C-alpha cells in the first residue's frame, strides 16, 4: 500500500501496483464517497486501504449503521471490464495524468481512457455547442476544428450529437478527445458509434464514470468540468440561453480559461447563449485565427509536480460542538447549491473543522456534493 512520504508533502504516493489501484477504485466506488471525500480520506489515513478500513467507523460516527465499503470483487470486475474494452486506468498523481485537470477544485481521482493518451500532453481547445445545431453552426464547427488541428491543437468535446460530433469528426486525424458522460465503453448517443470507434483508434475517449455506466443527466455537469479543465480555451459555437454548453463556459471561467463564442442572429434561440457570452465579455470568434490570437504561443511548459489537496489539521472539538456544527451547516444549506468556500466563510469556523463535518454529513446522506465544489442539502 502507498506509504506516507517524509518530505515536505505528507500525502500518500500515487498507486504503483495492481493491488493499490484496486484499493483506490474500491474507495472511490464506496457508497457516499465522492471526489472530495476520497481526497480527504486519503489525506487523513495515508492510503486507500487504511481509509477503507476506517470507513465503517466513520459512517457509524455519522449515524450510519451496517456500512460496507465497496467489495474487492466489484473493483476487480470493473478493472477486468476495462481491460476487455481496451481501456487504461489513469490515477491522479501518475505521470500520465493530465496536469491541466489539477486546476480543478475536484480533479477526478481515476480516469478511464481508450485510445492515444499521448494527446493529453498536447495543447487542447474545447469546441462545444448545441445538439440541434444549424447548418451554419455545423459548417463553422468543421472549419474551426480543421484549422485548429492544422495549428497543432487537440480538439476536445463531449461526443454529443450536433456541434460535438462535427468537431470530433473533422479533427480525427489531427487529434481529438471525447470526454464522455457515462462509461468510456458505453457509446451515447448510438448515432455517434462510428465516430466513437474512430476516436478510439485515432484519438482518445476519456471518462471518470465507472466502466459500463449508462450516462444520465446528472453525469453531464461533471463531464463538462473535465472538458473545461483539459482545455486552454473553450469555444462555444451555438448554445441556448440555458444549456450545458454555458455550464461548461462557467466552469472554464472559474478556472481562468479563455472563453470565446461564435455570434449568431438575435432571432435564433440557438445563438442566444453565445450572444450573451459575448455581451458579458467573451471573445468574438469569426475564424480559428481569432482563437489562436487570444492564446499565448504554443510552447513546452515545464512539468510541475502534482500537489494533492492539503492535509487538514487535527480536530479537537467535543461531540457537543461537533453536533452543533452539524445543525448549523444543515440550517444554512438548502436544495440550491452553495459553494463550500462560501459556506466556510459564512460559518466563521476553521476550514478543517467544517470539512471534517461535511464528510460525516455526506456519508450520512444528508448533503450532496456537486461539480465545482458546490454543496446542497438532500431533500
């Protein structure tokens, strides 16, 4: 199992053996363990095995009896299915993990990949937009994807119908990455099956979802944050005023990425989201040259070590103080998501006090973590 380092970083090393990868997968797939809880448990206990051993006691302290972590056979079955599908497991902290994703507040601990993982080392630009794209929107997407590929960029999108499919199809030979909402082995929508097969042989399919997972609506916001995290810039070709593409754009803005948009006619609802982005400061795109000019020149950036989330300080509160904080947190949270850092500021409590209680409440099923560091109370 990974051992604690004795350097300035007290965090466990990334998995290097099959047994360690199985333990990572078991911890991540355990009931009520989300990404933030995974990292906290790893930080507190030093290894996935130790965290798994501690889970029943942590759950019991949170009021959950008869808690069982993910069984080894479930993790082994997923790894077997990954091998059968030709997928590769990429764990946070390993050399092949995309460094750009470490900018996310909740980077995926484990990614499944089918195809050319070397594409993750090249500069990437995301092209996203409407599923019911117009003919002009599809033409613009194909032109942008072709010219960006010729300029040396990998095109990233979500393998949805419409704009996504057009972006992938044109950039197959120059380099494309499809970030999927379900399992990397599950093609959705089925009409993109031939494109997905081409991406597997010439590009890269990527997902944090379990192997075999069918995509559902709740998976796509998490998928969108990965698209934004991977890319140096995000280009929205067509998008309605309320759409997943605008969620991706907000994720990109939160990460400090450049957001660009193709303008459209005010009467076309598919252009309303892009026009709103431009009104609010997004760069207007007429051709790939507008995108390239908005970015710094392509260059080899130094490879920096991946820094895991900071280790929390020790908690010395009494049970009464802990229960009081439980009540106060639940009183401040509702069904509408609230940023975790905003909650901590509102509570005026040390961050390590609040985060440890959030783990208890998440395991107890009283709160739910959402992509982007957001929290909501379960109804």
